[in-house]
């Protein structure tokens, strides 16, 4: 499903400075079907159901308990972001949402419809985006890491006012499907077919027509992916690619390779954000542990009631 690539890219985007947009907390007394109460803020059964659906979209392990725990953490993060006035703006979140849609060749209305049909809803996704974009700034400010919560403009100023450049890829995923029940019997044959097809791959514009001439081959548009965002499993193959396809990989779906539709150097604002974020993660590998440490501290101080 094309929206899955959207989900994977969401956490990689940095926030720029803006006014607070995080949703106002719902008082516990006003909620019905309450699943948990965090410092007086209700997490409803509807919230939990939407997060379960969201996890399923990501093909992540999902259950009501996992969803509720994520929402408890996000409620604590949201309150801390608001307290420190480090939230991104509504415009920033809407722009990210629009970029997600465009990278999957969807309008924002179409993306909203997909999310609604999946039981997630655009609002739930935007709230998730808001926290994902804002929380790293809070962690950065708390632990004084490489970026120190600086804005994009401030980071650019440190680089002489120039935006860093990176490689932009537009990618398609070519999947030679191997059913689990027949994996041992046909995997070798499918590997040979996938390798042979690379030599005659016609390009991304005709990829779907090309796939239709073969048995059980599907095409997925991955859209725009910047070099720092490349999945680790695919990164070496993409960087070593000669021509318009990568080498093949055996995955849980079957045998796959990526088609490189377009490749160029870019230095726009989104690219700059991604490059700076990658630099920060490279300089300070403690980001994840610091984030968890921060959440653990907030949980110890919080009043959390499970219903």
C-alpha cells in the first residue's frame, strides 16, 4: 500500500519554528469510553482503536495495550512540548502531510480518504506527525546535543547561509511475489526471473505494463526519497546501482529490486532538514536513549490511571 512509505518517512522530517498546534487536551470528565487518564487528560477507546489501525497500516505489532502505551507516551510528550513552547506550526504539519501525499502521487483529499477507510483518520495522523516533528527539539534542548533545537535558518547560518545538498531519488519497487506455501519450491526460479527482468526493464513510466506481461509481479511507487532516508536494507544496492535498477534481494514478499526513476542533487528546505537531522544522529547516537530517558522521567512523575 503506497501510504506505507508515507508512514516510514514521517519520523525523518524535522520541524521548523512555529506557533503551537498540538491539540488541546480533552478533560477526562468530558470523555466517554475512557481507556486511560494521564494527568487528567483522557485517552478514549476511540483513540486506541485509531492507533491500532495506524499500527496495522505500518505492519507493526499491534494490540490495544501497545496502542494505549504509545498514546500515553504521546500524551506526556504533547504536554511537555506545550509547556516548553516548542511545538511546530499547523502550517508545518499541513505541509508535511501534503508532501507525504505528493510523494505517493495522491492529493491530500485522497490520502485523507485512505486514512479514513483504514480507520485511522487524517486528524490522528496529523497529531502523530506533530509530536514526531516537535519531540526531537525538546530532547535536543534538554540534552544539548548537536543541533541544540536550532531552527533550519540558524543551522544554515552556521554553514555560511548555504543549504546542504543531498541526492534525491524517485523509486519504484518491483516485487516478484513468492507465496509462503511455495517458497522452497520456486524461490530459486523467481530469483532467476527477477535478475533476467532487470536487463529489459523499460523504465518507470512503463513499469506497470511491463509487470503485467509476467506472472505475479507487482509494482509499488515509493515516491521521493532523499539519500539520508534510504532504508538500510536497500541503501548499499541503491548506491552501487548501475543503470536504472538495483540488484535483487530476497524478502518476506518474494524477490525484489528497486527501479531508480530519477536521481539528482537537490538543496531545498526539505533536503536541508533531512541532511541536518542525519548529521545530528551521526554526531549523537544517544538520541533514542535520551528520548526514552526523558519519557521514563515524565512517566514517574505522572498520574496514569488505566481503565
